[in-house]
């Protein structure tokens, strides 16, 4: 089975976030890391490979520096990695990113495409579904469990009352939620191999991307304004003077939590 995991370079999630003058995320103030949600997709791809055989490719779109970030996927155990990098791709929105990834996927052979549920720097969760639409693939999003059965993929999606089972014939695209597994730590052998690995870089011209559909100019969305989140304030303190239970119920009811 041929599996492709789409991954992203994001700013360190523990760093403070700030916007530039043009309301873009300032990516210079934090170390770049592999999107944490993508580690669950990588782990799931490796588990599918262990069960069904085949190989796993990590596909990343980003600046040339992302070539080093994506080495973590290699260290975890994927077979190879490919980076799509071109100045024309900078500041692509979710739709432009999905289009570029879909063009790269057309150049790769795959039976299954995996995504994390979202990226920590944008958090829209839109890219997996848009990629599936561009490629005409069945999309099984927000999977909390995944298995391959007789050339088909079957997933579980959690709901308020339990879960629903969704299945589709391969090839298909799946996004997975945090908690579907516990991502493995890269072993020393994997880290050493990742450092030596050659990671090809594909430009827009290499995969036939229309430059008018990507980048800032090709983006269909615009950020018009931004407001800083209000500072956190201390919550109420309930002292148990014999009425703590009543006070707690009253507070929860006021917040419509009961």
C-alpha cells in the first residue's frame, strides 16, 4: 500500500504569537517545528504500513527551511519525504494550499492520503477536505479510529452520543484527530538516517501549479482586521461556608452549563 502523509511546518506552539503590520502571522519569532497534529497522522500511516505493508511518503509545502523540519517524519519512520517550495506559494490561504498539495499528489502514487485534523498556526481544518475535492477522492475527516479492510478504508468519527462508522473504497483521504494514537518517539537510528536523507524539492513549474491560484494574490480570503484577545481574569472563588454546593450550582446555571 502506498500512503502519503501531508505535513506542515509551524511556529513552536509554546511561543508567543503576534501579527505583522499586514496582519500575517509573524513566523520569525519562534523556532519552526513539525505541526503536532500531523504526528498523529504519521503514526497512523506507520501503523497501517505495519499491518498492510507498503511505504509511506511525507509531503510538505513550505519554505525551503521546512526541509529540515520534515526530517522528523523521516526519523519517525516514513520511507521518504518531498518538499514543495517556491516563492510564489508564500502566504497562500487554505484553498491555495490545498490546490498546491493536490497538484503535488497527482505526481505521487498513493492509495491513502492522511492529514492531521488541523494546523496549530491557522487551525481552520479546511485543507484536507479541499484537497479531497480537488482530487475527486472520498474524504473521511476527523477520524478517531482507522483500519484498512479489503481495499477499503473504515473510520470512526466521534459524536456527542458515541461514534459513527464511515467507510469508502481506496484511494481515499482521511484526516485524523488527536488521540487516535500515541505518536512514537524517533529512535536514534531513525534520526541519523533522517539527517542523511535526500529530500527533493519541487517548484511550481515542476508540478504544473498555476501561480495565479496561489500566494497572496491568488488567495480567496483576506484578513481585514485583528483584535488582541482580552487578558485572562481570575474566576470566582467559592468558600465553603455551608453553601458551596448551592453557589456552585448557581454559577454553573448562570453560564448555562446545567
